[in-house]
C-alpha cells in the first residue's frame, strides 16, 4: 500500500552539457536511463504486491459444488488468487464420505476488512467457502421494513441485493445438500444487534434476529 525517483533531471543536464559529446557518453546516458526505469518498475511492482489482498470480488468468484454435482473452482486456482494460506485443517462437509481440507487466509483488502476467509477442498475442488468478522460500514439498509419484506423461499442473491454485503457468510455443498448462511452484525443504529439468514438449496428457510427491535 505504498511507494519513486529523479535521475532524469541529471541525465537531461548531462546531455545539454555534452551535446557534441561522444557515442560513449550517449551510451552511458542510455544505460543510466534504463537503470532508472528498471528501478522505478521494480518499486512499482513491489508496491503492487504490498497492496494486494483477497477482495470480495475474488471471493465471489469461487464456485463450490459436491463431486459430480456441479462446477467447482479448483484448489490451484484459489491459491493463485489468494496466495499461500495461513493454515489448514480437516473439516466435515455434508454429502462427503471423507473429510475435506480447509484453508484459512487473513490477507484481505478493504472490501473484506478484518475478515478471515476459508475455502474447503475435496479431490482438488472447492466444496465450501466462507468468511467471518468483516468490519464493514454500519448497514443502513437493514430496517424493520426491509426485514419484513424478506420472505421464506427468497434466494440468497435476492436477500443480499436488498441488504448489501453481510459481515459473515458460509456456503457449502450443492443441490439439495447445499447450505448457505449469511450474518449481519454491523447494523446502523442497533448496537449489538444481528440478523442471520439460513438457506437450503439457495432458498431461505430461517431468519434469526438477536437484539433487533
């Protein structure tokens, strides 16, 4: 999230003083200019690396599915996007006969500020993903009126379209064995309140409110 130089002015002065100079002088100037550009490019590359992090957009690119039940993003692709995980554990996923491997990342950007991101893989394919504790701007869309407008059977996408990005999300499996949970805790004007929505097969089945009046 940071970081440039000034050799060009020196080169211009040198070229002015030696306008009739030798090819050797011109070559030296060219090398110095190339060196300056290389240094600048190296700094830019370094700066780009320090500003990278897992974004909400990249997280949403991950597709999860049970084996032979849909398209799933590969473990290789996720690691290319997210980088080296902070840790790995074993986890049980409904519909699998063996445990999956869950990786955890904390190198997030501002769109997921403060969050911990996870992705679980079975046979090299994503079967679950999630994030938790995202420190987002207090949500002014989640009011009694909007909450009353959300009904059982609504899709995950339709709920998020009405309420915005949740502070936490968990998605696993696919088809009839899929489960999705989203949780809102940064609710404007309601300190300590939270609202959770649970979906099965991408349809809302339960809404849970805590300290939300």
